[in-house]
DNA sequence: CTAGTATTCAATAGATTAATTGAATACTAG
DNA sequence: CTAGTATTCAATTAATCTATTGAATACTAG
C-alpha cells in the first residue's frame, strides 16, 4: 500500500516544517502581518541567509506565500487554516507537555490571577463603549491591522503614556498571541498604576482568524 | 528574550513528533483504538524495536500515553485535541500541498464524484432508520467503538457479503479517516452492485472527537 | 550602464534522526 | 524457579538538518 505511505510522508513534510523553533517564531511574526526577509531576520535575530532558508522551507510546504514588491520579497501566511494549526499546536503542547506549563507559569505570572477575556465578550463591551482596548505590539504590526477601536501603545512606551489612560474605565490589552509577554507585562504595569486591566484571550491572529472585525489604519 | 525561544522550542518538539510518516501512521491507528507495541508493529509493518522507539518519542511529547496490562504495554492517544491536531494537519496539507491533491485524486477516484455525507446529517438519518451504515475497518477497531447501529464489514469480506445488504436502502460507509481507502473502495464496490452508496465525511476518530454518540460492542 | 541593495544559492561542519541488529530487562505462566 | 514473551535499551550506519560563510543573482535608482 504505497498510497498510504506516500500520503503520510506528505503530511509529515508539514510536520517537519513545524519542527523548528525558529520557523515557528517566523510564522508567528507572519501571522501578525506580511514582512520582508531582512525585516524578519531583524525581528527574529537570525542571519538573513538563514531566515531565507527557513522561509523557503515554509514556502515549499505551502504554509507561507511570497511575492516581490519593489526591491523586496514579502512573505505572508498562506491562510487562516495555518493560523489555526499553529494555535492548536500551542494548545496541545500546553496541555500535554509539562515543560510548557512550567515555562508559562514561571514567566507569565499574571496568568494564574485572572482568566483572559473571551473574544466575543470583548467585542460586545467595545460596542457598548465600556472598555479601552490597548494593542501592545510594535506599531508596524498595529498598522497592518488591529481590533476595532484599539489604541496602539508599544511595550516600551507604556510607562510614559500611563497618564493618558482613563483610569476610571476598564482596560483590556492584547498582543501577538496567548503566550506573548507584552500583554502580560502591560496588565501588570496597568494594575500597578491602579487601573483595572485584563488580557484578551489569544492575540490578534486568533481574533482575525475567528472572523471577527478588524480595523485598518488607512 | 530566552522565554520566547524556549517556548517555541517546546512547541517545535511537538512538531518534530509529527515530522515522520511512520509516526503519523501509528497515530492514526491509535486514534481508532488503543493497541500494544507488537500489534502496532504488525499493522504498520515496522520492526518492534523501531515501533517502540517511535512510540517513546510520541510519549515524550505527550501525544500518547501508555500503561502495562498483563504482559503487554498498551498505547493510546492522549486526547481529542490530538485527534483534532492531526485532522487539521491533514487539512492544511491537502489545501496547500499540491502533491497531496495529486495523490488523493489519483488514488481516491470516488472523491470527485460525490461530496461525503456530513456527520450531523448522517446522525439524523440514522435516527430515522433511513440509511444502512457500514464500518469498513478491521473488526478489532470496530469492536473498540463504532457509529450507532453501524454493521462491520472488513474490506476483504465485502465482496461475499454484498448480497446480505438491503439494496433498496441507501448505504453510507466509513473507516479510519478522510483519506482511508477502505471506504472509497467500498463505495465503489457497492455502486457496482447497484446499491446507492456514499461516504461519511472523515472517519471514526473525527466522529468521536466531534462529541457524537459512539456505540461499544459489549 | 553602474553602483548598491535584497535575496538566494552553494559549500561546509556539527548535530540530530531513522532504521537495523542484538542484547538486556521485566514480567507471567506453569 | 524457570522458560518464554513483550518491550526497551544500546550501538551502529546512512541520511538529513541547522547555522555559518561567502559568492551569485536579480533588480532598482540614479
């Protein structure tokens, strides 16, 4: 039965693409917004050549696509199903790998204190004007798409912009995903400043792939 | 930022477990029912030692669990989330890898001719007694759990048992999953015999992980 | 047409992986 | 206690993977 064998080998190619931490990190960046090779090399801290090779592996199994615009080659995630696959990979890892739990509990201390806000719940509260939503990602990622009405405060600017935030209203922060530290740190800082703050469940890619409305800065 | 790096490395461990075709095949068998090591070695065609090593890799990342009963060590899938991860891995592969499409279209010829029956639709029709459901898996797997009211006809027995099937009623066949050839072949054989036949969407593991009712032979 | 930039290619070294083989371990049945 | 069975361990080989380096390619701006 060669068909069965060949088929599983093909599925394994996709698994192999997900078998390297650097590639997973690149995929998370691409889940926020499309990026050029050297842009990705910069944010990931890898060499350009190395980044390029990882991107080609991802492209070969169809997880990302690319196109040349001007001088640069831009890569983007191939579809929402890829975002969902990454989400599920993280969830399975968190559920079944003790090491992940340990890491998460060590670094993301807010985690235990409060359940994150569900997406639909937040959407409802935003419509009613009951909550301030803060996007704690670098501004490039914010500009490429964000939650409706969210204001952008990159991690290193939060300190000085704390006073601009209406301390009477509840604040919900989000960033790249369920394990991105930015929003955890932001919630901590906000609470220290006496503001009622919590985190959104997941991050921007999960929001978008759930089919919820997204705002673009024009 | 070592946390980020460590975390992605952990996720990559799970990806690595999914990066080998033989392991994916083993996981598909375990998604049907728990099995002992040499049982798995037999159905997969691998050596016992090799099978054991693959199983240990799967266990190390928590995708399967094991327990010793009598002389044998039985392995089973760790949870429904793992079944869903495999499902999504297949779907992403099929959607983005041209080679998978080519394989599927070459070997699973019924595929194009008719859309599979949705799970909820089938459940409704079964309740109304409108359809005969055939489980085209080896009897061990059938015995460990099957669709309510389904009768078991292993692939190599279908030929001689064709005459036992009520040719007036519609037949729906299923087996291990969306790419398992048994149900495709069965539909073909049934149609050649003048019986109205179609396939269930997905297979038994997908049915079960969707939370639909499962029947156990006592 | 030329200089400069962005990306990819090619070659390499060190590490990891899959499969094979044979031995070691753990356990059960008699 | 012993023989037999099921599984795991250990060592090996061939193949594959990651990251680095430096060169090659493709393209744009001037």
